[in-house]
C-alpha cells in the first residue's frame, strides 16, 4: 500500500493519510461517518462548539452519564458543560476508547524512550485546529475511535490491537454546530504495529 502524502477525496469521502489529521466543521444534525478502510487503525476525534471554544468534548461527563466506559450505538458524547455533542447512531465495531489522551511527543519519550520527533495525534490535532483559533492547551481526552483498551480487575489499562476490520465504521450525529478534529493515529501500539489511513464522510 502506497502511503498518501495529502488529503484525498474518493466517492464523496475524504481520506486522512497515515499519521496525520484534519479539522472541519459540522452543522447540528449532520452525520459524521468514520470508516476504517484497511482494518486495525485508530482515529482520534475531538470537538468544540463552533460558537464557543470553552465548550469541548468531555470523556468524564460522557462516561459519567452513560455509566460505562465503552460507548456505542445509542450513546451520547457530552461536552464539559453537560450539553450533548454527538449521538452514536450506528457502530459496526462497538469498542472504542475514551480513557486515554491523544498520543504526544512526551508520551513517546516517557513510555517508549523514543528520542527525536515522532508524529503524534496531539500535534496533528493542534495544527489542524490552529486556523480556528484553538490552542493546544484546549485539547483534552479524545474519543479514540476503534481503539481497543482493556481494563483489568486491578485497574490496569491494556492497549490491545483494534478489533475493527476493513470497512468497519461508526456514525455520529452532531447535536450542535461543531468544529471537529480527526486523525489517523500515530501510535504503533494502538494500531497493531502499522499505520494506515482513515476515511470520513459528512452526510
């Protein structure tokens, strides 16, 4: 598979190249479909209210109100002020992570002793959000689509290979006007050791 160098469009879909990210707007009522075209590839999603950047996606509120850590079809994703942001309207995978922050340069250095620059979801998100006037310090815990994180009885978190297969998808309905950031995740462990693109479509 040839690695793409820029955002491409096919049949109404947009493709995010491996280890990169984009930002875009959604109107309330529009559907965001995130597709894993080759399987076992994570996509980090974060969002802000379009007219109020202090209103942002909250894993804590979402997990609290759902009373579970694995959110899927029928569940709401909430903002930090308890306003609904997304409703999951379809989901062929059913396992996504909302516990771990987007991978960052510091994470690769601290967890993996990686020296030198490493592409990361955090960097890709803040660069994508920059034209909207959103600062890096405003980005919180992402909804990590297709990421498979297990939790043991003693509370340890374990990053496992995604269970998504080629063509799997999730669809989220925007509950308000949004600015969204979306990545094709850059962390080897999250993607079972390889980097692939992510497709998305706005309906």
